[in-house]
């Protein structure tokens, strides 16, 4: 059934996509008010924008071959629910955000039963880094790609998929924080060295990098005066609870929630972060950062055996700069001793730290588009849904 007003259906399966979806919805509402309706699947951010969430995204934040196999039944069920809801409501456009495997299945399910519904992918798989065949697959499944990377078009357009570079909304979300106010609120001296720690937004990420991050904190606080600050995503707070208690009791860590994130950025001398969107956020704020990541061992073995990874870096900031501005410690190098040594080297080199402030900001400018990224995305969805 068609709604009385134009309907845009937005689908996000994890936290980062939920934030992109909320920004898109907010920008579209700012342009046309109540003349457009929204429906979809998302999380807290989209719910705060008043979008009815038809299917829970719990348990869909999955990365890696083995995790995907374990979750296959749940994913298949959620895909079927979303496809059925889209077909019932017949929106003018469906926006499928990130989450390659899940969104591909939704796109294929909708296209097979109603090719008239416009399908827009928001953030494509990083085919410049791995699995270039996905570009052709995506071209056969959707009508348009909105990308946050300026160089994506050259990989997709040869397969007949129109591409619009909208810019990276992450860069628009990060506003200057109040570092002095943060330190005052939490009893941190103005001259105290601080280490900001971000464990990640997926439970599997926390389980894999958590031991190394805790070992890093143990080593650093034993060797120098240092105040750890841990920013916790609400969705994983309970899962992180035992490590948070240990960090508070043994290492004197200050624990805060995401509402204080930008102030914590401004108060940080350096950050240790699980690789992901937050690394770009930290770079935008000019915070020197060390990042780490671990995949499941089966996934890692497949990547190594088949040479799946083509890019020299995993962080968008390093890719944009074409150099290692954010030191990366992946898989076997994700160890407390190595992480602590790198953080120590940066903390003990004020000139390097100061230089990174400027160079990180310059690198993020290469990821920025013309104007506000969410507004650009909103304009693209409007144009395509007419």
C-alpha cells in the first residue's frame, strides 16, 4: 500500500549506520517538514528522530566469516521481515546503509518482487581495499550509490552504477569539545597526561581487543602518571562492565558515556581506539591516536590465504593521507606491549604529537565533501525518489 505522502524507507543494521540514518532523516525533514514520511529499521538514533523501527537490529552488528555463519539464521529471518515490510508499504525509495551482506540480501529480495521501488545504497563496500567483485554485484542490486569517499566512483561506475559523493557525515558531527570543563568535572588536573580509550561498539570487537587494551592500561599506569578516560557506547556498557570496574579500581580510569565524547576528545593527550568510525572522529578533533583490530582467527586465516586485503592501511585517515598518521596494530600485533610502547613514544615526543594535530586535521579535509554531508545525501534521495 502507498502512504498518503511520499515515503522513504531507511534501513540500518548497526550503530554507525543508525547515526547516518538519523542524520539523513533530520536533513530531509529540515527541507520538507511533514510533507514526507519515514519508516525503517534502525537503532536509538533513528528512533529519536521519530522513525518507527519495524525490526530489531540487536545481534546484527557482525564482522567476520565465522560470526556471519553463526548468525546466518537470525540474519535471514530479519532480512525476510524487512523485505516483507517494504513490499507492504511500497516506499518511493529505500535507503540501505552500510552493512554489506545484510543490505545486499534486502536489495535482492525487494528487487526480485518489485523492481519499481528505487533502491539507494548509502556507503558502499570498500572495494578499493578488498573484494573488488562486490562493485559489480552491487551494481546489479541497487539503482544508486551515495558514497562517503571521493574516489569510489571509479570502482563502481564502470559497472553501470551511478555514484554520488556526498561527503562523510562523521566530519560534520564532531564539534569542538570543552576539555578544561571535562577535566574540572572529573577531577583531572589541567597538567595531567590523559589517555582516551575506546573499546569499540561491537561485543565481538570488545572481546578481541579488550585483553590487549587492558594490558596496555596496566603497563602504562605502572610506568608513568597517566589518567585513563574510557568512553562507553550505551549498547555495550553491560558487556564492558567487568573491564570498566577493573579499569576504575586498578588504573584510576574515569568512565563516561557518549554524551561526553567530544569533551573527552578535547581533554585527551592521546587515544587508543578500536578501528572504526571513531578513528575518523578522533582525527577530526586532532587527537593523536593509536588504533588496533582483531578479526576471528578463521576470518583472518582466509584473508591471509587468499590475499583478500589490497589496501596498505585499515583506517580511512591513513588511506586519505596515504601514510601512517594513525599507527595500526592488527591481529598478531594487537598486543599490550606493542601498544604501550607506541603510546609511550608519542607521549614522550611533544613535537611529534603537536605535528599530528595539524596533519590529522589536513587528512580529514580530504574526506570532506562540498557542504553538509547529510544535506547532500538528503538532496540525492529527494532527486532519485521523484
